């Protein structure tokens, strides 16, 4: 029996009673069902169909079917003057889980079983799968999941074409289709009833559509054609429009009622469409109906289609004002003209492999001698298989050569498609190559695509290397420029003090600090007046960060009254106010070492820490802040316990005179400190600039901004992007500091350093 399976259609269904009986090992029982199946099989074997031999290189057709327990397929060849003849019958018995597949999955499984069992035919021929089920749509979607995706990948190596099922010419195939007429009872989708009619008159042509939903709602549509259409064309337009409206309403099963015998008979295959216009309309009708799970045409006499006929005549008349609530539409062109079938991407430029392919196929070489020599030399690496150009490879047998259009789509899918994970440039090129594809600029194209990928840019790693050379601030005038910052909160000290306002002079490194209970703009004003202006005079500039206590109208008005320049550091770039940050670090380091268990005494220790800092020699200037401020060194408690020479030989009258002489030498001392400070900052700049990775930016460039700099770093936890934007640079303040604006032209408030920005590629 196994040898006769290829001659017997749906052999598994015919032999199912035998299989059931043979599985009962304990008791063999031959009943009426087995006898009936045996007689039917004998009758079928008396009239076996003539099996044809497939022609080499020709197309073969595959009919598929499914039943509750089996799936079957028949491979068909078009024989000259003999019509369709079967080549091979394939049948498969479904096991327990397979019987629970949906009908569409069973039909796709039938194609898969046929491809596995008839692989030599599938490898050597183009297979046309003839079915009215939307198989191509089901297995071609990239977001298909589960078993359909697995089957689609396995079938992708074959040249398959899906076509609506046409008229059955061979009797053996007709018997096969009749036996295979199976519908799943468990899936009872709701059916839509659609009545259509078209009419053509001297005043014009139109169509009428009445849709009735499963819930009983009725929708009426009238379509007016601005083009000249015959009566048959109008009938086809009405049928096509009715199906398209059902698809828009998400209908799955549709029964179309029409009084056009031509449309119903040509669709069923009883009539053959010979006119070119009718052929196009028939193909259009079959293509749109294939998107439904079930579709049938009900032919009725014209007398039973009166409502649709009346409204179709109304649509084709000159009446503009309809008395009824009918949706009216004007169609300016035929439905067959609106469909554009994209077969392949056509470009006006030549592809990179055109010369090689032409030389391999026809032996023709380019006219240019150098190009011809190169083509002849490179052609040994290429081969044409199944009409396509492949490249011989070291890592894989053959690599399919892609056009520029195909390679661009492939990179997009591999990088950010269903199976893409936004790999880097070189890994992406390796992935494309391992999948069996080739074009000469793979690595360059992949790197360029990754460089411009928006998600790769926004989620790229944070750049920690500095973007610009260090720009040290040289201010040789004592107490002319101050840096201010707020430190805290600390443990609560006496008086409820929790914060520390710190100010440092840029030249002498003199630090002023005051513990406060609240950090308000009023407290900052009092600190500036008491600790800076009344003690050291009006400064030229004060540098702040972007704290709300500094960047506010009261501080701006206060400093503007005395014409003191107010400068702000770049956002999220404390290095621009590094002097204040360094003073904070010195104070915190001293507090940690002096405080033990009584952390609340930090405010009482501030005078000691400030005195120690003011009398210590600084590496930058080579002098202490006290000497650069007052011209001499301060007397410290250690000198009183262990007297030095100046303490032992202290003379009050002479001391005043020596102090005045010391003040006369103050300019020279400060000049030496200035030279020492410039040399120190030069050494520091050289060491810093070794780590710089320049990222040049200019006005008009698009940039991304560090998410941490905007305060949105924890908005989505660890899934937050590292960069956000893009923004456009509209002003460069100094090298490395820019002002930005949004894409709608709204300017951002503050300046931004290049270390918090990265260039955005479109």
C-alpha cells in the first residue's frame, strides 16, 4: 500500500479505518466502516489518474487540503494538450497536537509536508501554491510568531508563488478538491451579507452596495463613476468595492449576492474571461477575496436584487440630492488601475555587479580596457546559480550578491528588525555575511548605518573623556574674582545650621565660609556683603553654579547695583567653577579628620579649619593666602609654645616699621606668585590635555544632550536613555561652551559644555 500512496489522493483518509483497526492489538474487529473503506479503495484503484513527469525548469502547481485528521497535497504539471496532470500525491496523518491547529495553520503545514517529501521537485522548479486561503499573508509577516514563523523560515529557501485557486480542469484534481472540501466546525466566524449591483446608462454609471452585519445593522453605499464603464465592468466594480468595505470593517466571512451571471460564473470558473478588461477585473476580485477566511458568491435573479438594483440606478443618474440616508462616493478611476504591483526595485544607476554578470552570462566585456581586465579577473570569484549571482567565499560556500536597494533593506532588518539587537558596525557586517549575503561595501555601509541610527546614538555609552583642552583662568588681581558654592546638608549644628556657604578668591586662594540654617537668596546676599564686599572691596566678577539661590532675580539685582559681573558655570560641568569645588574638598577633608563622634560640632570648628587653610602654603602660588593678602606670615599657636626667632626678638616699635617695608615688597611677592601660578596651571593643562578626545562642534550642528545633565536620568530607571534630543547649536560662547535651541527654535536657558554633548547624525 505504501508504494501506491503517490497514486492515491488523500490516501491517509482512505486508510484511516484500517489504521484504527490495526492499532487494536488485543482484539481485531472488521466492521461495516472497514468494509466500506475497503470497497471505496478498490473502486478508486480501478481508475487511477495518469501520473505525469515534470518538465525540467517548468513551473509546477500545488493544490493543498486539510481535514480534521489529515493534510494532503497534490503536485500538478501542465501537460501539452492534456491539461493538468498530477505528478505526486502527498498525505500526512495529524497527531494529537497537530489536530488542534487552526485551518490556516493546517494548510501551511500541508505545504511544509509537501516540501519535505518532494524536496527534489521544490529545489528544481518554481512551485505555484493554489489556494483561496491567505497563506502568503500569514507566513510572510515578520512579526509572525510560533510555528508559522518556523515554517516560513524553512520554506524561504524554495521559490514559492501563492495564487488564488483557478478552475480545476483535470477530473482527478476535481475529485481531490471535492474530497478535500473541509471546513472547521469549531471556528464559527460571523458572516456578513453583501448585496451589490452595478448599472451603466447614458447619464453615467454607478454601483450600489448593501452591507448587513451579523448584528443586523444595514449600511448602504452608492458609488458614482466618473469614467465610462460598461454594465459588466460596473458589476465587477460593485463586487470589488463590497469586499473592500467588508475588509475595512474587519469582516472574516462574506457572502456576496449579485444578479450578474458573468461575475459569478467567471469567478467560479464556469465561464472563461477572454477580454483583457475582464481578466484584470477577475484577478482583482480574486486577490481581494483571498484576504478573507471564507468567501462565496450567491447568484440571484434580478427580481430578488431590487434594492441594490434601485440604488445602483440612482447612483448612475443625475440626481444630486438623495432623499435617503445613503453614503455617496465618487470613483475617478477603475479599481484595476489603482493597484500597483511592485515586482522589483528599478534604479536608473547600474549595479556594482552588472559587468561581472554580463560577462559570465554572455561573455561581453566593458569597452574600457582597464575595466574589462578587472571584470575578467574578478569574475572567477562569482557564479550564477538558479538565475542569481553568487560570490565564492572563504567562510561559506556561496554568498548571494545584493543590489544597493536590497542591501539597504537587509541592513535595516538585521540591525533593528525582529531579530536585530542594534549591533555595532563590524558585528552587523559579519551577521549579514554569515547569513549568506555579499556586496563590496558591507563594512562601510554597516558602520555608516549604525552611526546614524537614532536609538544607537541615544543609548550609546556615556563619554567620560574630556572633549576640549583645559582653559585655565588667570586672574593676577587679588580679590577681583571669586567663586561661590554651597556645601551640605551637614548634621544639624547649634542654631539649626545645616549648610555652609563657601567663597574663594581665584588668585590668593583665600577662603571665606559661613554656616547657615537656610540657603536662600537673602542669605547669599548677606554673605556677599559681609564676607566679601565689606572686607575686600567690590570684586569684578563672581562665578556661581546654577543653584536656585544664585540664579535668581534678587542676586542679579543686588550685584547689578554694584556693577559686579555675574557668571554661571556650564550645566553639569563643575570644572568651570573648579576653584570653589577645590575649596569645598579641602574643607570637607579637614572636617572628616577633625570630627569624631560629635558630628554636630562641625560649625564650631570652621574658624580653625579656615585659619589652617589661610596659613598653609599653596602649591600653585608658592605662598600662603595670608601672606598674599597681608604681606607677612601669620603667627600660629605652635610659635608661642616653641618660640621662633621672630617671636624671641620681637620689638613692637620696630615691628610696625618692618611690616610697612614688607607691604612695599608686596607687588613683587604677588608677581612671583602670579608666575608660579601660571607655571602650575600650564603643567596641569599639559597633563589634562593628554586625555582629551576632541569632538569638534560648530554653530548649526545637531547634538544630543546627556540625560543626567537634565535631571531626567532616573525617569525610567536603568532603561533610561543616556542621551536625549536632538538640539541645534545657535551660539558658541567660548571654545567648548555652547547655547542650544530646540528643533522648533525655542532657545534653552543655560550654556552647555561640550563634555555633556555629542554630535547627532541624521
